């Protein structure tokens, strides 16, 4: 059996990114000193998320290379939180079959797709 247990985001704008994921997705982060720098760890619905300084990771990408899809209860409310905490929308909310979705960027320009099941 395989399953994803965690992931790391290489981050340039650390304070804004922590604020974004805390307020939009309810993740609490704990700072840990590693490799002479601070990394921030949190639990996102049972999956460990690590925010690592991009300079430490030697990550020079301008944008993420993986895109997460996040199921949310209220897409419009989540879209408003995204804007309030430094993120932005890629476009309009779309309806496809039994889901409503929208692409967003976090403050560090990582893209995600928010999805809500139509009721």
C-alpha cells in the first residue's frame, strides 16, 4: 500500500504563506530549526505540510511543479479568504458535472484548485 504522508513547499514569502495557509485552510504551523534555518510544519487533514525556505531547498522555480486539488465546503467563502490573505484567483468559478471549482494562487505564486461538491 502506498499513500502520501506529507509534502514540502519551497517558499520565498514565508510570513505571508504561513498566514495564508493558516487562515484559508486552518493549518497551525510549528517552527523547527533545521540545517541552520527555520522550517514550518503543520498537519493538513492528516498529511504533514512543511514550508521550507526556497533558498535552503535551492529551489529556483518561479512557480510550483505540482498542483494540489483541495476539497472545500464553501467555495465562495474560501475564495474570499484567499483574496483576504494574499492569494488570488486564476479565473472564474466553473461548474463541471457534480463539482464547482476554481484555480487560485497562494502568496508565493503556487497554484491550487479548490473544489466543492454540488449539492
